[in-house]
């Protein structure tokens, strides 16, 4: 009997303690959190970075999901110029925290500048846009990165999403127009810098070669959008071609390298060579208008006019302003005596070449002027790309 009473008393005491703790712990947690926030804030304002580091370490160990604690830890690391730890700390701020976007902006800044880690910077921008699709700064940074590294499919997707959310920079429309002829001195310099910290990164290795002109035939200063791919390939020396071939052996599934080789075979009129490369193309190539142009040209070379028109049409559906595909389609329509279509395509090609001549004089993509943008808006519209034309007209204040 006494034993039963003791057990009941013990159980009751445990229950009372648990209930009390459930009320007391949240109060204690709030008090401790407020105290840490206050002491961290004071240490930060007085630039006592080592003390702030100790306090933030204690806080994050206790509450690893607290974004404010990780922000203080990142700020302490920045104050001590420990950039790696600063980036790692800011990255830990959870997406649900109100401070996550400022934290990820810091990650992007550190990654693209002090740490020379653009892949992490791009990942930070992608996280920002998942949280806030209208974040124009992150969108612009990501578009510039994709353009420099020739990630054309991702570039176009970011531009289209930017138009949908009204967060696109104005240079996005120049990038969209010149999607398959992007080339800039800035792109060369960026990839060479990024290779210093990531010498084996496929993305930078490929972009650095494909952005590079032949020093024997090209000026040291190349315009932002200096030449078409065919013009650049014509100027290439054996050393450049050899480097492209070596990279293809190392990265056989790389779409950009394969496309480059296919374009070379196309320029040489090598039907068998183009056909062989098309057979090696990954499934993702079906989203690339260059491969539909190559496929159309193979059909055209065999006088398979209907198949050629269908292939060129698929290419233009994916990239409506691709004037190089328009040139081939016009040649087929001329063989089919479709004079109206030939005239329409020829006029579009002439306008595209004029726009390209104006864009190639730019020093930076961001310097594209309103006059060129108006021409681009009209060209997008006349090529059937209403999504881009409506977005650009909105930016220009045109109805």
C-alpha cells in the first residue's frame, strides 16, 4: 500500500514538473534569445568581432534554425575578414526567415567578388528568386552569369521568367536576340578569372575556349556582340580547333562543344559530318534551335523540302528571332517557288543584321539604348515572339 502511494506521488511529481517545464521553458527561451540578441547587437555596433563570434557560435549551437543568429555569425566573420566562414554562415539562414534574402545577397556578393566562387553566387541568386521571383538584382546577376558561361537554355529561361514577373533587366532583350551568337571580351575575362579558383570546372573551361577569338586575325579589343558564330569559326586557327577537340574528348556530352563542331561541319558543307554529330546529340538538344537548323540543312541537302521546312520551323518555334535559320528556310522556300515567304524572310534577315550591327558597337550589354530596344521590340513582334515583344514594349512604355 505504502509502495503504491510512493509511486503515485512520484508520478504526480514528474507530471507536475513536466507541465511546469512546458510553461517555463518557452519563457526562459525568450529571455535567453532576447539577451543574446541584445549582447550580439551591442558587440556588432562596437565592432567587437571576436566577442560577437563567440556569442553567435553559442546562439547557433543552441538554436541552429534561428536566422538572426546566423546573420550575426556571418557579420562577425565578415568583420574578421574570414570570408569563407561569412559565406557559410549567411547561407545557413533558412528560407522561412525574414532575413534570408539579405543573407543570400551577402552570399552572392562574397561569392562573385572576394571568394571568386560564381557557382555559389549563382546558387544564392537562384534561392533568392525561388523566394521572391521579382528580385530584380538577383535576376540580373544570374542572367549575366549564364550569358558569360554560355548556358543558353538557362539564360533564355531566366529571361522569360523575368519578363513574366517584370523583373528583367533591359539587356535581357539583347541577350535573347543574340542567344546563339553571344561573344564578349568581358565573357573571356570572367571565365579566365573563374578558372583560377576552379581550374577543372567544365563550365568555365568550355566557355573560356568558345568565347576566345583567334589572336592572329582578331583585334585584342572585341565588341560585346562582335561577330556571328560563322564569322568567328572562320577566323579560328588550328590551335583553337585543337583545344575544342581536346575538350570534346574530355567532355563528350557537352552540348556547346558538340554544337560548335556541328557548325564547323555545316560551314564546310560536310553532310556526313553534321549527320554523325547530330546522332551524338543528347536529348536536351531538341530544345536547341541550332540542332533543328542542322537537321533541316541535312534534309535540304537531300532535296527533302518538306522535312527541311518542318525542321527549320521547329527551330524558329524555339527561337523565333534566329536569323541564321531564317536564311536557310528562305533558301528552301525559294526552291519551292514560295516568293511571298522568301520576301518576308529576307526582310526579317536584313532587319536582324542591321540590329546586330548596332548591338555590336556596344561596350557593355547594359548600355543598350532605347532606340535599339524599340527596334528589338518590333522585330520580336514581327517574328511572332509576342511574349518578348509585349515585355519589352511594357518596359519602354509603349502600348
